[in-house]
C-alpha cells in the first residue's frame, strides 16, 4: 500500500471523486503512449486517459538507447515527416572485450545479429516519449503528468475496475496538511499497466492473480547512464560501442554501452545483472571504473558530463513473461518484461505490446464487453514478430549467466550457428535476491576515489539527475521489518543496500544507542527500483511517492 493511501484519510475526507473512461493507462512511457495512440487511431470516440508519475512526460524515462524503428513504422508510417526525434542513424558497430589494459575488437563478421544495428537509430528515449505525448494529445488522449497511480481499484467480482491516484499534501506521519488533496479514482472498462520494470502496481497484480505461476523467476539488471558533451573532434555520429569483460569479473553478467548522438553528445552507461553474488560489488563504482579504461577514457577527456540516471531493466525474456491479462486489464511493456536482453532493446517491444493490447481492447469495447480478460492480446502477441524475436533470444541471458567465457562461446553457437533455433530452452532457476553470498565468503572490492573529471561520486551524480521529493511526505521506501537491515543485511551481507543503490539512498550510520542503524535518504531516490529487487530479505518495498517527485531527466 502506498503511504498516501491511508484508510483513515478516506474515512475522514472520502469518498473520492471518480472519473469514468473506456481505457485507463498507467504510465506515460513508450508502451502506454503507443497504446493510447493506437486506441485513438482505431476510434476517436474511445475515451482514453494516461496517468504519469513524473512531473512531465519523459521526466522518468531513461534508456541507452538504440531504437529499432519497426514498431514506430507500424504506429506512424510517416514518422519522419511528423518530425519524430530519430535523428541519428547507426553508422558503425564496435564490440570490444576488455581486459584491465587492453581492448580486443570482435570482427563484425563474427558478431551475432543481436549486436548488429544497421537500420537502427541512436536516440534519447525521453525525447521520443515527449514526441509521442504530443501525438497522443493531438488525437484527444487525456494525459495527467504528476499523478501516480497508487492503488488498484477492484469490483465486487475481483476484476480490476481502475486505479486511484495518491493523496497529496500528507506529512511524514501520514497526517493531512493544509495542502491536503484526496486522491481521485479513475474507473475504466479496461486498465492497461505500463509502469516500466518492477512496476509497483504490476508487482501486486502478478502476485494477486498469480500471473507468474509456472513461469521462470524474473531476472533484472541495473542500468546506470551518463550523458556527456564531448570534444567535436572525437565525436562520430551514429557510432555504437558495446563492451564485455573488465571491470567485472568473468563470473558476473554485465557490460557497457557508448552511443554517439547528435550535437556532440554521447550516452554512456553500464548494465550489471542483479543476480551477482558478491555483496561488496557496487554497480555504480564499476561504471565509474569502466570509464577509466584506455580504450574508453579518450572519448571523455576534455568533455563535460551533463546528466545522470539509473533504472532497473527486466531481462528474463520469454521464459519469465507472466500471464499478460487478468479480469479488467493487462500488463504491457516492461511491466511484463518484454525487453530483449540480447539486443539491449526494449522500446520497440514496449510500443508493439501497447499496440497489441490496444487492438484487443478496441475489439472488446466494440463487442460491448467490459472488465473481462483481453485474451486476444496474448494470442496476438504469440503470432507477432515480437514473439519470434524473443523466442530467438530466449537462451541468451541463461547462457551469459554461466560466465563470460562459457556464455560467449555458447551464445555464439546459439545465435550464429543455430540462429536462435536450438531445440532446447534454458531456464532461470533463482530470483536475483536469492543469489547474494554471505560477506564472509566473498572478497571486499576496493574502488578508487573519484577524480571529479572522469569519475564521480553518487551525490554529485544525483544532483545532475534533477531529483527532488517533498521532504515532508511519507517515505516511499518502506521496510516490512525495521530490524532486518542491521540484524540480517548488515550482519550477514555487510549491508549491500549501501552499495547496490546508485543514488546514496541507504547508509549505515552510528546509532544513538550504540552499534549502527540504516538511514534512508529517500530524497535522493531516482526510482530505479534496484532495492525492491536485490534486497536479500525482500524487506524493502518501493511504493509511489507524492506526484511529480523523483528525477527530471533532460535528453536521457
């Protein structure tokens, strides 16, 4: 339950006002906006509403990103004429295996298709989302930024009938202030959930309807990204560089991306699989260390860092997809987990699933149906090019989870020789939070201090993410049991939350009574959801903060 969804407040100030729509969409990213646009393309008479927790569309959107335009071509065949911000076609692919001092370039003829990006575009996904929002509003979609959906509303039969936005103007203790505003209910015949990876409401729906029954555990990565302006002499528009290897050890899944956009800007980032074992590992510090490699640092010397952010990504693939529908609605985009980890791409998949769900909802509404299951959506997905793409990629992450060298060899066999058509499917056997080893079994990692020019600390990084939360609101990072962080996480795992968080939210500090206590700096949270995923005791629960809080990413 969101801290702002207090039953006592409903009793004191309720009932909440309600608005009725044909379709309510939770999340204004590529999946949610594509669904809204497709519905309006099919019928201008369908009433569609999009709720977005960010203060504006794109504020919370962070991705690499190289975009496959296939879904965009379907949604807007004339997207170039409309001015969609896909401005930089990929001009060159490089894949490097890094040791501490060397870089070994893989010949392009040896690269599997998943690492070849001809006909794709280097983009800012945040800017693409802002453009999609303009197209949606022009079609008559109602978009409400700064209003996070904090609660699922069910009917008497247990079907989803909509959502409620969070209360505003609640103090740290959950009491109303002078600025208090009760949340609003939005009722719909169908509700589509497009919150991104590890969505707060999506997680509740998966558990409540047992949508993951018989599925592999979902597995995640954390992607940490910076945007730089570099020396024009070093800029190569459309250059795409990926690396594997150093600074991670060979047993830990991860790698980097470095994409040259327009205007002398470069997006650089690092992805670390959250199934890592060593609790001393810090994904943020591994990213900073990566930039010091001799083959990488030259791009950034003399440049200026512009922005920073982090986001969890779903990486389990086809084996980990939950059932997509339930009475009254559906999961789309990364709320379900449609990212193709082998291609490091999810925006085209998000858009396609939003379109497929919209088409199923349109048919259901036309037949006079409401709040039943959109089974046509799942059936259409299984017949789509996206299902085929994910089927081809299904063994990538399981193979790479077996280590860099074994994984690389087997992915080469699977993707190049067998073209993804192997007669077997590998499976994920453990959730990410189950994979940490006790600190006593692991070697501490000593990371170099940041130099403030190429490498940076967390707090200066959070500052340029433009993150802000009302400091007087209830904490949106909640603990099921306040004793667990010290009694178990610190004692057994050396306090991993102080390292896996890329924003300095979690600190172990001296307690007045002696010993240590966990301090939660919720003001710093960039909404990456890593804590909700990796906490070894699953004691941390991320819920929606007050509307508009969090990062405000420009051009990310």
